[in-house]
């Protein structure tokens, strides 16, 4: 570790990074050479490509449930749709956000070759996530009664509440699964993630069909199928970690050492969860506001179609965010500021290319795009008119996903949380309400308001990223990795 510390302290030049000189101890970038960018691009694509599939495969668990339940009756479909939406915003997204703290802690530890620490941090995250799942599960169990209290239809509320109660074991599976995903992601071990998600989905399809149609459980069968599929994925990743030789250096037994890092984990996990949840909740809030517009059936349907579309396409942006988070955290942990800088440059360039391609395809399909969701001509025509705004959202989401990944890789979750709070709840949502109601722009106004919030978020995150002193970030990563250890241990 002595040589590594010397590199960190002196900020030595990176031979292959296109750096020409140093001025007063700071690395000055003169140029980025093509032979440096190409290997970085390959590493990013190796992570991002499978992560797109992993995100989609996990998202399809919910889609399959809705498809199976949709053949029962309207009450089962509507209650299941509400329950799945509530499970996401009140549970899954929270745990996903908390686990994202490992992209900082484990990613930088792996870059610094502190492999044992990576395993300890993962154990701590699993313990904390399971602990946090207890109050969330209580909320799910009483969700049906809460829905009735806020004036929702009693029949739908009761059925949705029962579905969430049946889904509760899956919440604890999710608490185990998300830290394990980050454990593999920060090591660029994406193939096990792809296999685990693929196998879980393949089992989920016949299992969900059987439990819904052959057991008399109805839509509750879909909840049990989802629980089983989530746990199967988590068990597969856990077993692979225990038996695979590629994880030998990074796995760690669960000991008291995991409890010592609880405070440190929550310092990153809480702002990380807020960063993700504040953004997601703003979109859900806009859909709820659409129910207050004239002709709420069509307004809510159209905005739900738009939200489903960008949520699906966001899998690409999410994968790029995962890739840049992994590369940035690894390079900072390794004491390579120029490597982190190059990773940001490459992924931002790739995000621009990807988002222009996706938005162009979506815009070209705007005339018949709505038929994928509805046969109602009013809904289809409304979706056609909304498609240009959705295309803009695809562009914004791609940039946002990448910049958020940079934040997680550096450990700026607290900054991201403040930015999201201001961008969406001081500007985006109020602007959506004003545009949608007093100015009578209806669904267009609601969507434009949220886009204003996203735009401000992107600008602020871009400013933070562009003003970053990467050498200083290396020093912060070093302090974070060796927190609580003596100078002798560091050497």
C-alpha cells in the first residue's frame, strides 16, 4: 500500500491519460488521445450493455404480473396496477436508492484494492436494508386502510392492500438483492447479474401463470410469484458469490465488523435514497395531479403511457449511469484522477449519441406509437401530440442518468439530494401545477413542468461535475476508504 499512497499524495502523472504536465501540484489536461478513449469506451460498453438487459429483465417481472392479472377482471387489474405502483414508490425505489451508496463505498474500495472492505460494506448494506425494510413492510400491510382513509375506492383499496401484504416477503428479498447487484456491478462482474435476472424471469412467467390461474389465488398469486422470483435472483447471486473463484478476494463472512460501518453506510444511503426518490416521486405526483384535470380518465391514461415509456427507455440511461459510477469510483479509489475524468468524458459522449438515436426513433414512430398501449383513438391521438415532449424527456433522462452516476461514483449524494429537492419541489412540481391548471395546458403543462425540473437538475449537476477538482476527489476517496484506520494500517 506504500506505493499507492505515494501516488495518491503526489498526484503523479498518468502515462496513458493524455496528460502533458503538472502545475503547482495539479494535473493539467492538454489532450485526450484516441488510444486512451477507445479502451475506456470498451470498458464502459462491457458494463452498460448487460446492465440494460438486467434492468429490463427486472422491470419485466412487474409487467408479466400485470399481463397475467389483466385476463381476470377489471378490479383485479386496477388494484394490482395501483399496488405495484405503490410498492415501487414506497419500497423498491427506497431500497434501491439506499443500495446505491455502495457505488461510492464499494466502488472506491475496489479501485484501491481493499477487497475485504468491499465484502464488509456489502454485508453492512444488506443488514441495514433488511432493518429498514421492517417499517416499510408495516406500511405495506396497512396500505389498504390508508388508501380508504384518503378517499380511494374501498373495493380497489382493499384488494390493493391484500396484494401488497402478499408482496411483503419480496420486499425483504429486494433488500438483499440490491446490495448484491452493487457488489457485482462495482467489480464489473455483469454476467452473473444477467444470468440471475434472466433465469428469474424465465421461472417467473410460468410460475405467475400457474399461481394466478390454477390455484385460485387470483391476483395475489402474481404477488407470490414476484416474491419467489426476487428471492431466487438474490439466492443465485448470493450462492455465486460464495462458490465462485472470481469473488474469492472480495467476499467476507458476516461478523461484528459489519455493524461498525452502519453509521457510515447510512450517511451515504439516506441522501442517496432521497436523491433517487425525490425525482421518482415528482413524476408519480404529476400522474396523481392529472386525475384532477377535466376528463381525468384520458389525461391519466396518456400520462401513464408517457411515464411507462420513459421508465422503460430509462434502462439505457440507468445502465450508462451504472457504468460511469463504476468507472469513476474505481479510478478515484485507485488514485487515478485522469482516469475518472476520461470516464466522464466517454460516457457523456456515449449518452449524447444514444439519446439522439432513441429520441429520433420514438419521434419517427409518433403516429402509431400510442397503439402499443390503447385502441382508443382519443388516447392514441393525445399520445401522438405528447410524443415530442416524451422525446425531450428521453434526452433529459439520458443526461441525467449519466450525471447522477458521476455523483454516486464520487460520493456527492447529499449534493444531488439538495439539487433534486430544489429542482423538482421548488420549481418543477409548482410549475406543473400552474401550467396544468391556471394556464389550462392540462397534461402538456404537467409534463412541461416536470421537464423544467429535470432541466434545472441537469444544469446544476453539470456545473458541479465541470467544476470538479478530480485530484481533490482522489484525496477524499482515500480518506473515506481508510476512515477509522491508523496510519500504520494504511501503509
